[in-house]
């Protein structure tokens, strides 16, 4: 695995600091928190979240056609992601948008990711909007295996998913701690 792939996975502490860096009283922070949290909880690419309509997110299960791969993908919204998507849906409907995200330029999300990482004390050069996708895939692989992570990411080949995963000592220790806490 290449170094650039490893550096794009955030550890639990970094993720905690990242999501705590948002001031939800500020409209822009509220918006980006919702976007990034949904991205983390669904492992969707930002390009796919930008295409979600207010009708799609009325249910917890729906299908999309991925912008990058053109493959059909089932999306599941856990309770938190569903609540967040409903907040964005209501906001979009109030301003007459059919899409839950109202900023249609992915560069604004890339800039925001760097800003919130700086606020959290996380090296902004280690992150991109894809960081959240890689991080959740890594967590799922630790908890449920590579096949589950591959399904989450909608990859056709396990070898593609393996490029996302971190096999560092820190990740091995995290996995051991998770397993030992359950038995």
C-alpha cells in the first residue's frame, strides 16, 4: 500500500477532533457538519452526495447511479444519517432546491475539509473529501472484514478495497482493542 493511501485515513482521535471542530450555531458550520457526517456515515463520494435529491432521502434505503463508476449502488442511511439528511432536505426545500446540497461546486467542500481539519489540529495536507470514505471503510473492515468494506464502497474487486485499508501498527492495535473489549 502506498504512503498516500495510508495518510488519508484518520484515526479515532482525529475523527473526534474533526467533528468537534464545528460550531453548529453557525450556519456554514452546521451545513458542512451535516455534509461531512453524512459522507462519513454512508461512504459516499462527495460527487454522489451532491446529486442526492430531496425525494431520494425521504427513505432510509434508496439507490443511486454513482457518478464516477456509473454503477448502481444501494444506499443505507443509519438513524443519524437519516436525521441529518432530513435536516438538509428541509433546508433545500425551503429555498426551492431539489438537491439536498445547495453548494454545487465540489471545490467548496474540499476547501471546507481543509479549514475544519486545521481547526481540529489535523494536518490538512493529509486529507481530502475522500478521506471520510477511506476512514469509514477502514473502520468497517476492522469490525466486519474486507468483504463488508468492499460492499459498503460498492467495489467489484476486493483488491480495490484493499488499497483503501490501513495495516499500520496503530490500526492493528485498534482492532485488538475492539476485539478484546467484546469478549
